[in-house]
């Protein structure tokens, strides 16, 4: 199961960057008004969490950052990125917990 961790990490980071790029494009289209500037700032913190998780090889902040990126960045796709981010988060954390449980037992 450990072989799926690399693919999961790549998908999480790709999703976080895709949401950030699309969200920044949407915010730029809105004219970077002060009302939406805070959303962009918080979204960049979420992207930073995902990059931090990637650099430290820790799936939890990476999955959390990608989930928050899907929830916070405004996109023209509606609720689909939110649902995909949540499913990706659940799959990533479940995989990490599954691997941790079996490594602890010595299997």
C-alpha cells in the first residue's frame, strides 16, 4: 500500500496548485477587490500548507491544504472542486491511517 502514497501526494499537490491557479484567475477577473482579497490570502496560506506537507513528506498537512484549497478558492465550477477535495482528503487520510496501523503491527 505504500506505493500509492507517492501517487496520492502528487494528486493532492496538483489539485492544490490547480485550485490556486484557477482561484487567482477568478480573483483577477473580479478586479482584486478588498472583499475578495482576504479569500485569496487565506487560499495562499492553504497552498502553503500543501507545499509544506509535500516538502516534509507528511500527508496530513498536504491533504488538509488541498482540501482547504478546494473549499476556499472561488472557481467557475461550483461545488465540484469542494466535493472532489473532500473525497481526496478522505482517501488520503484513510490510506495513511491504514498504512500506519499495519506498520505498527509489524505486517
